C-alpha cells in the first residue's frame, strides 16, 4: 500500500490512479490528520509526501514519521514544487529516502517508487553484501577486505552495513546518527565523523569506497 499526502486534488487523483494502473495499491490524503488515521489502521509500504500542505507541512509530517516506532522504517519520498538544494538537504536531514520535483513524469515517479521498494526488500533479505573487494556478512557479523578479515566495533559494522545496503545513496550525518545511535546521544554528529574515520582506517585498500559528500554526509560507491 502506498500513501500519498497531497492537497491538490487533481495531482493526487492522477498519481493514485497511475499507481493503481501499474499494479500498486494506493490511497491519497489531502492533509495530515487523514493520513495519520489511515496509518493507525494500516501501515503503508511507502509514503509519498508533498512539502507544501495546509495546517501541517510535509517536513513536519516527515519528522513525526521518523520519530514514530511503527513508521520510521517506511521508505518516504518527498514530492514538491520546490527544487532548491536547501529543501533537498533539509528533507534528507529529516530522513527522506528520495526527492522528486514537480512537475514530474508518471513514468519517473513509478520508477523511483519501484527502486525504493526494491531497496527496502533487499535490506530485509540480503545477508551478504559486497562492493569491490569489500564483503560484509550480516548473519556472521564478518567483514573482509580482499579476503582478509577486518575487525570492526558494533557501531562501525552497523554504519558500514547501512552504507553498503544503499550504494550511491547519500546519508546525512543526522540520518547516520539517528539510525545507529539513540536520539538522546550527546556526542552529536561529530561522533559520526570520528567513526567513519576509524572505519576507513580499518578498511585498508577499500577505505576509498566511502565518499564524503561535502556539506551533507557520506555515501559508499565503488
């Protein structure tokens, strides 16, 4: 089930209709309260969320989603007319998984949705991940570089696993902190930088797979 929060009835109905025609179950909502009520009844598989909404805007809704134990892991794509770098970074900081700017084509939207759902399914099922000479086995809790074991702390392992499950995706420091430490953790985002630095030091020839995205965060890419 895909939930779409959009106050423009024409756009909302078109998107919901398109999703249903391509084989998805979908439901649209004009505002946040309708959306929250539906979530209490049925947890969605993915959320499409417009930023410019009456009463409670999309970024506020996103923040509440990421603080809700039942919804925090649901893939969420921001849909908005705003295309500035500021809005993209702000959405990513709050935990958005992707971002699409109006006006958008229906084929592009469907492709983005399928990609996010595939990624979510892969995160649930894949036990062994690899990128170049780097290999991670989540069940055995083992990491090897060019066939040689790398000894990581629990936090280093979970950070690496998160990056490896989403190759090419940029994670903000806030996202990495939120998903690997508690919100109340007092070390702040600086601790993410420190852990990434020590992680790189243990990955040897594969250290360069972890890229710093200036002003935003980190990604893993071969």
